[in-house]
């Protein structure tokens, strides 16, 4: 009448949700498109006297920093192979290439790069400058929190993405500025 305990892992039931796009709050293709296009659009709208060189510098720096950040993110994901929090509920025995790519959050990293560079390039006066900087901080924070809520990343993954994104954006901005001053 007694059953012996089993040491077999018990997998939770498969994730069910009513969201389209694989259960994510914001689909990848929408979020990443907005993260790259929105900063350039904001700069264009804020500077009524559009200086195309400022926009081209922003876009060039975004391209350099995003390529660098993407490469570092993929390297760290392959090096650490940390399983996602949703490994058993979303992937359910299928070994997706994405199942072990949790650390760091590339979404947090790339949006932090884009909006940090936007904050560096924005040339607005004092009351609007604080609002723009708050906006530039809130977008990556919101993206990171949704990645945690969607069970795609742990808080450590997201915070690491934010830190790396800020460091990469700051480095690219400083080096690009020094290079152009020569």
C-alpha cells in the first residue's frame, strides 16, 4: 500500500496561453524593429532643424554597438548554455537551439544599447531632456521586465544584459567621438 519514491524528474505541464507569437508579451520581430528604428525617429522629430550627420552618427554607432553586443551575447550564450526558466514548459522535450540561451538577455542588451545611444545623441533643453532620459531608461527596463514575466530569462540574465548594453553603448559612443575629432 506504500509506493516507493521515484528519483525521476517530474516535468511541469506544457505551457498554455492565449497570446499569439509563441506566448511572448511582445513578439521578437516587433520589439527588435522598434528598438532599432524608434531612436532614430525620435532624434529626427526632436531636432526640427534636422542635421543628417547627427542621425547618421547615431545610426552608425547603433550598428557598431548592436553588432558588437549581438556577438558578445551569442558568445556568452554558447559559453554558459544556461537553460531558460521556461525550458520544461515551453520546449517540452524538443531540444530547440534557443532552449539553452538564457544568459544574458539579448533583448535587454540591445534595447539598452539603442536607447543609451539615443540619450547620448539627444540635443534637447532641460525640461525635455529629463523626460527623454527617463523614457530612454524606461524602455529597456520594460523590455527586461517583460522577458522575466514571460519566463524567458531570470533577473540575473536581464540585469547582465542591461549592464553590458550600457557599457558597450558608452564605449562605442566615446571611441566614435574620439575618432571623429581627429
